[in-house]
C-alpha cells in the first residue's frame, strides 16, 4: 500500500493545530521538560537542509519525553534582528521589515509541513519590540549595577556612589578596570559630575571601552569570529580587518568564580564542563614587570611591560619578549630602522581573525621592534618582538 503523504500529513497537521496538541500548559501536574532549538535566521527565501537536520533530532526527543509523561515545552522562534536578515534585505533591495516578515511566513509554512511538534503559542521574534525591549531592559539593569566581591553579587550603582561619598574607594572590593586609581571621599565629592561618571564607568557592569574587533567595511559592522572564514565574512565574502573601536562591553569576568562553582552543580557531560572552564579561563599566577630600555630616539619616560605567568619560577630563563601586533606599545617603542617591517607585519595580521591567529600554532612569525627590555633580576637586555 502506497503511503499517501500529502493527505495523511496534512490531516494530522491540521488536527495538531486545531487541538493545540503541542501547547505546554502552565498548571500541569506533570513534571516539566524544556527542549529548545537554535532559532533560525529568516535570512533566505526558505529553509535549507541544515535546519531540519538539527530540528528533527530535538523533535524526536521532545515527542519521546511527552510519551514518558512530561509536560514538554518545545518552542520555536526567529533570530530576525541582526546582520543576516539585514544583509538579505540589502541583497534583494527591499526593506528588512518586509523581507523578514515574508521569510518568516515561508519558514513557518515549511516547518509546519515537516511536522515538528513546536508550541507556536510561545513563538519568539527577536525583531519584535515586545521581545527586544527586554534585552534593552537587561542592558539597563547591568549599566546601573556594579559587582561587589564582598557580597559576591551585583548591587545598584547608587550603593557604590554612597560608598564613594563617605569613604572613597580604597576599601571597596569590586570588579573594575585595572587602571582605576584610588581616591578619598573628599576627592570624590570634589570631582565634577563628568569626572564622577567617568569613574563609575570603570565599575559598571556594562561600560564603554576600546577593543580590538573584526571590522567588515562592506557590511558596516563588527563580526564575531564564527562569522569569518579565511579572512572574509561568511556572509558575502567581504574582507575583514582587525581594528580598535569603542565598544559597549560587559564585565562578565566579575561572575567567573560563580560560573566555575555553578558548573559543579549541573548534570552536564564532563567534556562540556571542561569547555566552559576553558572559556572562563581562570589562571593563578603572578604579574612580572619588565622595564623597556630607552633608545637614543626615545623622548618619553621608559614604559613598563607587565607579563602574567603561571610559572614565575621560570622567569630566569626568559630570552625574548613578544607583544601582540595591536598592543599600544608597539608603535611607541619601535625604532625608526624597524618601523617599515613592523608596520607591514601589523597590517598583515590585521587581516586575520583572532581565531585564525590562535589556531595557526605551527607557524610562528614575528618582527623585531629594535628595542630591548631589562630582565628584572639578571638586568640583561631582552629583545622585544
């Protein structure tokens, strides 16, 4: 007997929709279970084969858990507020609001035709003001907060202002920028409003700072490492360069210890936990300072290079130092004789993503700056590359 795909599938899909078969109710006595997929970008005229590849697996699991007696929440949505959707609109010469809405309709129809057991009453669209107002709300909460290591939690910035007004910052144990200077209560109260706000920005959980980013001039935006392939943008194949830009940053490192402790309480596979630990990147070591030896052309005060090491006992074996090409000292300490070579090297590395540079461990390259640092113990000159 031939399986009549169109008749049978459409019959049951209609039944599921009319009876809201896959809707998760809030007041169920059943144990809860949450199955969440990565939302698709509505950045094309329809689904590609990679979409159902993942969704089929999670749908099988969601249906299995329902049959095991769980109240399963299996929602779906669209990551529709970002570069992919915008780029598709540019390529087709239409407004993003139009292309996004049309693509979502197509995606929804195709997802329904495949027969996934999604709870569409929980649909999320990241381009919907009802959704992104909450991401903006989260940003504001972080901006108005600082991290108090004493209480091991975030607190309102008004608490910090009161502490500054009464006792300065010398006794405050908080997550802040490394270059934060100490001040007394009298000094704080004498600062202008602008100066106070600049200091508070060094403590806020969201703050402005200059950072090296992957800049794509053609797309007019910053790209994540995942969005770059062989030095060009994954979407459109446009050149990408490393560039220092002012960015909004999040002081997530303040939560590092809590995140590490939290990994011990969750039932995740050990390899996945280890990946998380590596991302957090906790290291215990020491800062060692090396004085840069002034050159004949140097008119400024000799800078200091601070090096973090987990093995300070090996410091006597240091034979050379390397600075990242984007380090602010590179242009300051490079001698005129080495400037052309250093500039060319900096320009070449700016065209490679951070991930590409870190992955290429077999190829070690560098250019001598022409300047030396002094070993803090042996006083020997150490070449800086």
